[in-house]
C-alpha cells in the first residue's frame, strides 16, 4: 500500500538496525542484501536532499520541495 510505504519501510529498517546492533548471526545472503540496502540508502538520502526532504532538528521531519 503506497500510503504507508515509508512508514512500513521505516519499521523494517529499524528492525535491520537492531539486528546489526545486537550482533546477531547473519547469513551470507543477508550480508549480501545488507550491502545492496546500504547502496540503496545512500541513493535515497541523495534523492531526499535533491527534493528538499530533510530533517529539521527543531521541528521534526518536513518536506520543502514542490512549494
């Protein structure tokens, strides 16, 4: 569902981060996909910067594109 795409992805990303922080066993396939996810996240951050999506530390997340 596109209306909750970012929310669902956020929860999944936090789960992945917890997995890394807890130093849990990770299969070779999971490591391979973690590397692919890392590259995708870098592209995502670049796109957010390009479209004006940024973190404002005083006000939370805001969107500044399409004004």
